[in-house]
C-alpha cells in the first residue's frame, strides 16, 4: 500500500473516527484499485477509474457485481482524492459521478394470495384472529407497521382510522375496508385483555414491530411493509390518482410515491394493448 493511501486510512481512523467496518471497506476498495493500477492511487486518472469499475462488472464466476458495490468502491476512490486535494498532494480534483441504480418495483401480494393464506385461520383462537385482523388491516389501510402498532381503538371512527403517529407528526384519515373492519371486530370481541391499543400480545401489552414481522412472515413469508406496497399497488392498478395514493400513504413528497408510476405505466400499456383496435396491426 502506498504511503498516501496509508495516510488516508490513518485520517479515517483518527480524525474521522470511522468504525472498523467502514475503514475496512475503504482500505479493501482502495487497495484493490491500487493493485489494478500497479502504481500509487494518487497517480490515477478518471479513465483508469472507469476502466477499473468496468473490469469489476463481472466476477470470475460470471456473476454480475451489484451496482451498489460498484458505487461504494467509487465513493472510496472519490473520498481519497478529496483528501489528497485538500492535502495539496495533487492538482487533480478527480471525481466520477455515481452510477445510476435502476429503481426496482416494490414487491407486492395480490388479494387472492392474501385471502388464500388466511382462509384456514382458527376462529376459536383469539391470537389467530388477531393475526388475521392485523394482516387485513395493514393491507386495507397501507399503514406503516409503527403506525399500526400505535393505533388505538379510539382512533377508529365510523370506518376510518385516524393515524396520529405518522412521519413528521402529520395526522391523516384512512378508510378501512369492511372485511378488515369485520376481522378487527371479531378479534376484539374474542380477546381476553383490556387495552385501548388495537393490536396486543398474549400478555395484553402493545404488540411490537418484531412480533408484527413474525406474524406476516408466518402467514405470507413477507415483511409488513410488503402489505403497504400491496395496498398502494392495488389502488394504482385500480386506476387511483397518484396524489390520492400519496395522501393515503402519508408521503410528504410525491417523489416517494412516484415509484408506483412504473406499475401505472405498465398497467396502461397492457390496457391499450388489450383493448385498442389498432392492436390488430401489430399481429
């Protein structure tokens, strides 16, 4: 390892106070780059950085390297050159832009998949009824799991849930579909403990996020957040306006909701392809 690289690692440890893991990533990324160059990192130019990253796109066994990994290595290189420029070791203020990572559509479940997973719930077991009520509630409202865990019986008002613990302390009202309300009422009628919280554990205390995760994992093999995506996706596929979905999800910015435009566009394309008379010309 070159003396400049050693000085940078020392700076990360002593002045920046980074964790051992973070320092280890910087060290391995830059050492790998220096080995590729066969010279000190400080003598590298932007073309050599791009060439280095291009050689990493595939591993020796043919697997494609995750773009986040490539961006991490690029961040390590850029950080070193910022450090070197400040130290006046180089006039080269080298900086390569991060690679764009394509947005992936969020995973979601269909209504049939959720119904099939819940059809054999034991109606005599109040904990099983709670599990069913929780899953349908999350799917019917799109609430974040923390919002659902904070929800109280007094927050249900004529078929609506008043979300009081949303991000940024913003309240919002979300309608609750009848099947979810029925499952909720069946569970509340059978549960043996008195609590204002909607969802409680076997001892009567408020249900935790971890427990909610175990419940959705048990029946659906997904996290509670997938039910939030499923709620949003079902609305988009049904033709809902994106701004309405934004309001229901409690997103402060439309940018967060825009991930669902991919679903919207795909659905519009399939609709035109299926029903527009000019589709005949493509056959």
